[in-house]
């Protein structure tokens, strides 16, 4: 073995060790626990596929297809995937494009990005006050009652039919700034000559946006969409702070369910099964991102 090879392994070893200790070993251990009761976080009583079967057949808080619309953490997560991802990427793109045409671009982007500087715990507490059913402390109800005096206060986080939408709005408020910054940077990197040529050929602003800008931004849009999708699949803190899965378990999503089953209800094996399902859902998006980065490197 040459000296250069030995030196290479010497520099790589710390990173490999960290990956093994903090990524590979925990993943293998979690998969093992998912086939066990996990009592005391040990593999002492193998139960086979029982945890997975119970999740999809006996746990109405995780997967409930007996009513319409379906309920449970799986379907709540799907709702988050569509509304949260679409909201953050769509609003972020809209702000990036519109702010790029006005004089106060920096101020607007600073205001939109500001929630990213707030911890999720603090943001959850802020939005609890926004949604409070007490009009004396809840900003949203105070505003609505001020506009419509005959209106009764709405318990935004206490109604099963609207609690998930209330949480998603809070999540969009927090994360839109990230999408806006990434998309804005990509927008400024686009060649202006292409858009100018389209204008010369008679395209209006709307046509230039849809036919020129959006196609050129497609790789970046795919990137932030993937990032927001992964963000949804591992979301926990916002739900924990604002509702703790309530009312009556209707706001649970997969990330919160994993924590709740493992630490609150004392079922590590069951929670590990939820974690494995999260891993299976996240893995395709990770692979897509890795392939995209490799393809970009090849064309540079």
C-alpha cells in the first residue's frame, strides 16, 4: 500500500467513523428494534412483523381507512405533503419573482426570511397565541371578531376538521423563506438574454415566465420541493408544541407518531417500526437528490 493511500485513509477515517457510529449503527439498530417489543430499548422479544401489521390494521391513529375522508398519521402526512410543499415552494417562487422587480427587494425578502431565524419551539408558541380561541389573547380571533362583531371565537387547534390546516399554515410561514432564498438565487443566475429575446419575439411577461423562466428554474424547483418533502416526513416539533397530536389524535403525523409511541407511550419497538417506514419514504427523495447532484457535476 502506497504512502498516498495510507494518508488518504488517515484523513477519511474520522468521517467514516462518525458515519458508522451516528448513522449506520443507529439505522441497523432501529430496524432490529422494529421486529421486537423493544422493551428497555433492547431486542429481547422478537415479534416478527406484528408491529407493522398493527400499524396498518389496528392503529386508527396511524392508518384509518374505515371512514371518509381517511384519517390517521399517514393521511395527515399526505395532506402536509401536498399543501405544505406546494405552499412553501409556490409562495417562495412568487415572492422571489415579484420582489426581483421592485425597489425594496431586500426589505421584502428579509421580512419573509425572518421566521427562519426563529426556533420551531418559539414559532409553535407564537402560533398557539395566534390561534388561541380567547379573543383577548388570540390574534386571529381578535381580528375576525373585530371585523365581524357577531362572530363567535373559533378554537382553531381544538377542532378536528381544521387543526391540520392551521398547523400547515404555521409550517408554511416558517419555511417559505428558505424556498424564497434558494429560488431567488437561482433566478438571479438565469441569463437575461433569453428572456430579452423572448420579449423581442413578442412574448408578454406571463408567457416569458411560464415558457422561459419556469423551465430554466426546474432543477432548483425540484431541489427545494425535495427538501420540503423530506422536511414534512420528519416534522415533529411544531405538532408537539402546538397540539401534541390532538384533538383526539387527529393532528398526528408520522414524525410525531414515532416520538409519541417510543417515548410517551413506552413502546420502542412500535416506534422503531414507524421510524423504518419514515426511512423507506425518505430514501427515494435522497437517492433522487444524489443522482441529480452527480448529473450536475458531470455537465460542469
